[in-house]
C-alpha cells in the first residue's frame, strides 16, 4: 500500500495556492511534461514529490546537454595524394590592391589556410605584410563567398551549375561575337596582371564594340589623370624610396594607405639606419595625422585646400636656385597665398636642390589632378624621373 500523507502541506508560492489559470498556463509552458503533477493541490502535491520531479527533470536535461555531437571534419579542398595529414604546406599567392600585387605565402593545414605571411622572394613584400593582407584570410571562410554561378532574373537569384553556365555562355557570347560585342560591358577592378591584360586584349579584339570599365571605391584616379595631362597617357607612378635622400610628402600617407605601402615602408626604413653615417630626410605637409607624418623629420600641419599653394611656394623658391628656373616657372604657376613661412619654404627648396636626382615629391590621392601634374613637373626638374620616380602602363 502507498502510505498516505498526513503531515502539513507546503505551498511554493501564493500563485500555487491560488491555483489561477495564469499559473497553470505558466506551468504548462515551463514544464509541459509535469504540469499536471506540479499544479495539483492537496496531499499528493507534497514538497517531497516536487523535489523528485524537479531532480529528474534536471538530470534528464543535463544528460541531454552533455551528449557529444558526431561531426566529420574534412578539409576544405581535396587533399593531394602526396601530402601527409597534419603537415603544413605553404602556397605562393598574391594580394592585389589598386593594381599593386604583393607576394604572399599562405600556410595551409589539410587544405585549410590558417596563416598569411610575406613572400621573402617577392620584391614588394620581402617577407612582410600589413593588416589588410592578414585580414584577407577571413575572406576565404566568408559564408557569403560565391561558390557557384548565379542567374539573376526578375529580381531573383537562382543557383546554377557550371554545365548550365557553359550551355548559356556558348549561345549567349556567340550572339555577342556576331554583332561585334555590342551591348557587352565588363566591370572589373584595376589589375597589373599581364595575364588579365592579355585576356582583355583578346576580348576587345574579338568584340571591338564591347566596353571595359574599371572601378575601385578608393581610387588613385587623380594621380593617373595627372600623368595623362603630363604625358598624354594615364601612366601608373611608382616611388623608389631606397634611392631617395630627401622625400617631401604632400597630404599623403605612403607608409600606410598606399597600395604599395609594405614595399615603401621597407625601402624607407632601410635608409633610416645611421650605420654608414647617412640617413634620408622626410618632410611632411598634411592636414591630418598619419603614419607617414609620425615618422617625419619635419612635419607641418596644413589645410588640405592649401597643399597646392605649398607646392607652388616650394617651386617658387627652387626657381631662384636651379638653372631650370624658366622650365619650372612655365610648369608651375606662382602661389596666390603663402601657407608656409618664407624660411620653411626656402629650407625645403634648398634641401631638394642639394640632392638632385635623389629627391622626390609625393602627393596624396585627395589632391586634384592639377596638383599632381605640378608635382610631376617638379620631379622632372629635380631629376627624379627614372631614379626615384618611375612610370608603367
């Protein structure tokens, strides 16, 4: 026989004593399996029975939570037959930003890339990287990364297979080729890849009516437009800071935000060691604090709108010193105002004139093409073109 309860009855709360409908609904939501037992009143609803029920519930919940889910860990890519599992492998690749490619080495475990380092055999990285290159590793694990062709029609995206894409591309591009590529537009990022340049030339040869557009959110279009104004073609400018004894930076941060900042930082730092008794000198005129400004020998805060006037002030002082004064006055107009004191402008000019062929002026991307063009003219007078400044297509 089950012993009958003869002791006092204990209530856990006033809600349980009242046994209101709201309390019963709460029990049904919180403990659906034991709502009936917990909500009962009288001798059967004892504190002892409540503790037994709650203890059993917690034990079952704990056992359920401690179960180890079975997972099969497989590599992101198929492991080659000549690789030993668990042994890291390094792959040579490149990180391209604004058309500047930097060589990298990616360490991979069982097909999963885990670390990025600079390629010590690449002239732009020489074993070094920056934060952007390190963070690009996360792009390889982006869940939104494209994994297959997607067709967009009627405002909706539909996943397609590669066989479906080949079938569509065959007929679609054949029709475009028949009409000379009219109606075909290609939107791409800037690149210095010779392979892509060859593919672009083949495409435009087969489809002369096609259009190729390049776009990047943070571009250096003003720099290329200045080269077009000066030389008739939009060349890309490269600095050789390893050969520069005097550097003048105008509203730029070539040690941090330039696409080739890793190489520039290495070249600049290599000339900052006084073991041989010679060091380069850096003049910075900028509107905001920058990494380049923090490394300057002489830094002057100047409004961004006055950077062009600073350049013209320096050019006017150089015209008083250099034999090519007539060429300089024809290329760079006189300043309309003087953000610098006459003493500072004269010191910069004399420093540049004392290092002809080993001096360079660098202008940041926010400045208009006219300021970049005037800086190119000044670099040409200083003998920088071909030594500390070079151009490529």
